[in-house]
């Protein structure tokens, strides 16, 4: 009963989608346990590129049942747009299952996301503007609307009324916006109810039974450890728990069922949106990583901030997630760089820190202490075994493995499904 969790180790966009995809034909279920359409997971199959925001990458594998777990916040408009996009490209989405307990993102959540960001001014998070934070806030405040509520019109109306009573006061009196009509919102949801109905079930039961039957379940996390509302660089985080613990909550399976926790980490670091980033580059090297790595957000098109690999973060992520394996992606992007710095520790007010500082203010002042490794010029995108990598590339990977608190089992040398070097099988 293998149950694997795929978790971003940095600030997102490490290549989680590609990792799920390469797990391939032996997988039976791929679950999205957290987040919503703030994610952007890219999969390249035989040169064809697919960009998924709300659906897990498993939807591209014919024998996989894709599942949206209870921990997700679902924007129904985005859901059906994505389904239509995939169907028009020949993918079969009919197996998709959605948890009756997942919450929905309402149009007013997107409005709230935008106005609260504006009110934060210089302290804005740089959210994706998809209403994710406000939808999770309503869930925790117990005024959220769940998928199952769409099938009981009078309950739906009551809940929309409840959610809007306070929100309309805020919108009108604090944010100077127009109030949202209850009926308009109820109609918005109801237009999707019948299309949604056949997809909705108790996904916790579905996955529990699948595991009992010895089937393979992969939880493909959205976002990443450093964006986790508990373990990330709060408040510059998302509003869910993208780390491994969140995956079991968001999929509705018990922690004892997890057999592997796979961390996805880039051979350098990127971040979209605001917040601290100790190894960030502000010179032409940052621009080079951005251009060579194609570092532009899938979701919002924003350029990603780029910097060197941060082993302090990798060790931290290995610890809070309990990683059994690392998948190191985008090693090919470093080709041609003469000397590659890796952050091994921080200096904070004259003191060396080998671990993440406990205080956020300290993290904002952290200066990276670098060790530098010699680079390579050879094209590594065609390598399919560790031995085929140039010696300096091998040594770089071994150094990261030594510094990052977990073995590196797979190495990515290009965006395509085929461009991976497997050192240890993820499914055995
Ligand atoms: P996710 O959000 O973690 O799924 O990652 P994204 O899809 O947002 O960003 C990762 C990007 O890197 C995508 O464009 C992938 O196609 C690409 N990618 C993944 N692995 C590799 C790799 O090993 N090499 C290169 N060059 N690109 C990769
Ligand atoms: P994937 O799954 C990178 C960032 C946003 C912002 C912060 C909060 O593709 O790795 P939100 O809209 O979630 O309230 O924004 O989190 N963010 C991501 N950055 N990759 C993602 O997803 C992200 N999802 C959210 O840029 O800084
Ligand atoms: Mg992404």
C-alpha cells in the first residue's frame, strides 16, 4: 500500500508536477491535498507542454484517478475551464473525483484578496489574487461553503447569507466597494452543481479503500514548505499547509499510511511574490538563471526572483517534512557557470547559524555563508545515468546531498518526462 507525498522544499515551482508525472504508469491515484488555482504545475510530455493550476498532474496519465482532496479550495469556474482545456487537447478527465468536504472559492474571496493586498500597502504579500487566503480564512472561521452545500439550495442560501453579512459591511464601510448580492452568488454556485454532481464523493473513503487494496496513491502538494502557513516565512506565505503533515489532512488518510515523503528541490532557488530570500541575486547572474531556467510564474506570469541553492532551507525542509528522498531538478540550468556558490549557513548579526533561525526578524537579516563548487560546460540534458554527468556536476550533486539532510534519488536535467536520472527508485 504505497502512499507517497510530493512536497516542494523551497518557495514553490520546484517541479512537483513533473515529479508526479515521472512516477508514471504504476500510480493509481494522484491527489491534490492543498491549495487551489494559485498553483501552476507544468508537465512536458513528448515536447507538448501542459500547465495545470487546479488539477493534479496525474490527470495526464490515462490509468490514474485524479482526486481533489478535502484540503483544497476549489474555484469552480477555473475547474471547468481547466477540464475543457484538457478535453480539447485529447485528455480524458472523466475519472476526476472531488471531495464533498472541499471548500469553494467564491467571487467575493477574490475581491477580498485584492482589497486586503491593497490595504497592506508596502507590506503586501504579493498573492496570486485568486482568493485563496480569504477562502481558507472563511473555512477556519466556520463561514465557508463546501462542495456538498451546492446540492442543497436552502442550506447554500443560508450559508451565503451568513458569509456575506459581515463581508458586505467590510466591503462597504472599510474597503469602499459595492456590496455583494446573496442571490447573485447563489446563482453563480448553482450553475455548476449538476456538472459537478457525478464527480463528488467521499474521497477519504475512496483513498482508504484503494490503500487497503494495495493500490498506489500519490499526494501532489501545491506550493511549498517555505510557503507553509506554519513552517514558512510567515506572513509571506500561502494560507494552507503544503508540507507533508498537511497532505494527510488534505487527503483524509492517516499518517501511518505514508510510505515515502519526497522533497522536490531546485538546483538553485526561486521565489514569486514578496518576503525574505537570503540567497537572492540582484545582478546579471540572477537574470541569467531567470532566462535560462524560464523562471516566469505559470499562474500570474510574474518573473520569479532567483538565487543560489540554500542548504539551510533544504535541511530545514528535510526535517519538518521527514523527507525520505530528494528529487533535485533543473541541474541543467547551471551548465556553463564557472563557479557555483551554495549557501551552507547564515551569518546573523555576526553570529553563524547552521539551522533556520527561530525568529523571523533574524531570518530577514540573514546573510548567506557560501561554499563554492566548480561548474561544468558539457550539455547534461542528454545524460540518463549519474555516471554520464561530468565529474564536477556529480560532485555538485554529492555536495548538495551531504549538505541537505536527505539522499538525492532523482536528478532532473530538462523539462521533459524523459530528462531524469534515477539513482534510487521512488516506487519500489
Ligand atoms: P511545480 O509548481 O513545482 O510543479 O513547478 P512548475 O511547473 O511551476 O515550475 C517548474 C518548471 O521547471 C516547469 O516549467 C518545468 O517544465 C520545468 N522543469 C522541471 N524539471 C526540470 C529540469 O530538470 N530541467 C529543466 N530545465 N526544467 C525543468
Ligand atoms: P506551485 O504549486 C510559487 C505564493 C504567491 C505569494 C504567496 C501567497 O506552482 O509551486 P496566495 O495566492 O497563495 O495567497 O499567495 O504564495 N505562491 C506560490 N509561489 N508557486 C506556487 O505554487 C505558489 N502558490 C502561491 O506568489 O507570494
Ligand atoms: Mg508552479
